[in-house]
C-alpha cells in the first residue's frame, strides 16, 4: 500500500451529472469518487497503479447555478468511421444539424480537497515500486504537470490543482456545512469487469457528509453496490 496524497482542486463551474436525469443535466451536490479518481489519473496514470479515493473534503459552500448549454445530439456511426479509415476520406459531423439546447443545474465556485492513494496492479513490472510512482506523482503534481487537463465532471469545466500537505494546512469546513448531511446514493465508479469488457456497470454508495467531509469506502466494501 502506498502513501496517501492530498490535492486541492477548484474551478468556477462543475457538473457531476446524476445518472437518473435522462435529459437535463443535474449535478450531485459534490464531486463524486469517480470524478476525483479521474483527476489523479490525469496527473499520473500508469497500467501498474490503480488510484483509490479515500476522502473528499468540501472547502467551499455548495452553490448552484442554472444555465442553458448547446450540445451535440449525435455521434459519428462506427461504420462511417471504419469506411473513412479504409478510404482515407474526410470525417465530419455537421453540428448545426445536430445541435440541442439543454438546461443544466450546475455547481459554481467549487473547491475540494481530495485524498487518495494508489496500489500496484497485476500489470506492475519487476522495476515498479510504490516509492517510484509516489515520487513521480509528487513531482508532477508540484510542477502542475498532467497527461490531460483535469476537469470537474465534464471536460468544459477544467480545474486548477495543487498538492497539499494536510498537516501544514489543516482542513476547515464552511460553517454552513457543520453537522451531518445525507447526500443519498452517489455514483462511486464504473465497473468494467474482466476482459473482454462488456458495457460498464455503475457502482453506487450512500454518501454521508459530516462537517464537510465525505469518507469514501473501499471498492470491495459492502457499502459499494452495483
């Protein structure tokens, strides 16, 4: 088991979409473990490691904003993609013919502290050690390096991040988050199962926020349900 790391992430907008909302985009009250894991993956992803989010700390009051956004309501069919690859033809999608306007209930002015650690996977090689990847992640996080820009739920809502030492900078929750709040069933992550991968199955857990802190159970815990 590796040491733990703490990232502080922030952004003007965020949307961690509830899966039960089929048309309009409505966010969960806070960042989900899957979205938090994606931020760690964006900084350091290797087949030899797997990130486990352990705690989410909500550093800013929960604020909402309602907006209308333009979205593309279609994808390029796979057969069209294969034909274009074989014939070396141009591939395009007419946005004007597939534009959809949808309402969204988003979060605004968000800031979180994300605590996570990683474990070595069965794909780790002989030279792969936890110390090696821990040093790699710490260096990249301190220098602001990432494989792709981390985002808060959807790619249009990019976020800033920095590595935090919780001992030097203790967490202080906003006063309005004092006490316990039941956030209901929250998306935990997607289970792709063993290869060959079928359609992923969503996993959920009952999220309880106590004084601005959500403790995230382990993936193999009984609290995580498919």
